[in-house]
């Protein structure tokens, strides 16, 4: 299964807020021996969100969707998910309980009387309206849940808030509750060197030869123009199945020596 993430919000695309979700999901997956395969950023455009969700909700991927599940006019994700699935929105009974618990807590903290039937409290329940058949994701921060949808292909899509303080524990819960059988199933290793004053066109034949010789290995090349601490260079490396990586690394060093390249190993 491939893991993906969709990050929604005009505030991200305009630069008003810096995205923290991408780095966090990469970290969470890496800690569990998993890796992110793709990421997409979307603004608050219902048509584009619906089209994207129609594709991802019907895939075999495990997808995290961050943002837009509130109940303000610029929140469209819940409605777009329902449209993508051709399903109605309905108030999830467990979500209703959690939202009302939160309403009562807030009233108690403020020393106010509570009327759960008041228009503003009824409006808050919209945050618990999910596509019919959805499961809920607990929110330890303020009890307002997210939701998830599982399809017949084995794919699952998780919808969490745009606030990282809420999204991170909710994504952890999703991984640890539903996907622990995937953790650390594929052994992975990575080794690289810094090639000083390297030229990618010179190194490309070596890279191609290594990938042709070692099918379970990928070669990567990360060029840098350098800075005050290090001159122009390329980080050249191999990643994949550990034993194949060891052999490919030896082959790479031999090739660099033959090309008379200056290099230094990157510490693991």
C-alpha cells in the first residue's frame, strides 16, 4: 500500500501559515518503518477538492487529508468527501456525544448555563456530520472528532483538522490502531557520499549502471551549489534492501574512484 497526504487550505498556498503536516507525516511513517509516496496541496476550492477526493477515496492508498473539516464557510472537506462518494452527510452519533461533551466543558469552564438546543450549539454539531458509513477518529485535544472512510480495495482515507496540535495525535492513532501490521515489514537502508565539484552528467552513467545491476536499489543524486561552509557538491547515494545497498555502495565507490572523483562518506 502507498501512503499519501492531502493538505488543504488557502492559508497554506498564500503563505499566511507554514505547512507542518508534511514533515510530521514523514516523521511518523519513518518511525514505523514506512514511507510517504505522494503529497498534494489544495486551496479551499470545492470543485478541485471533490475531484481530488473522488480519485483518492477510490484508490487502494492510505491517505491523510488535513484541513477543512470545520463548520465555517471556508470549510468544504466534509461536504466534498460526501460528494465524491455520492453519499449524504449525516450526524455521526458518537461525534454528537463528543461535541456535546466539549460544549458542556467549555460552558462549565466559563461558568455559564448551557442550552444544547441553542442555535450556536446546534451549528457546532455540523462538525460531526460525515459521509454515511464513516468511522470516527478521536481527538484528544478538544474531543471534536475527525472521520475516516474505508473502501473495497483496502484503501483508507483519514480526515483530520488543519491544526497540527490536533492532527498529529490523530494521525498517530490512525496508524497505530489500523495499520500496525504494516510496520517495519520492509527492511531499508541508505548510504551516500558527498562528491565535491561533481557533475551530474558525468555521474549519470555510473548511476544507471548501478540501478541496472541491483534491481532492489534506487540511486539518488542531490546537487548543491554550496555555501560558506562547503563548496559545490552532489550527495550521491543508494537506498533499498540492506544487503543489496551494501553491495551497490561498494560498486558506487569503485566507480567514483575510476572517475577520479573526490568524495567523503556521509555519516549514517
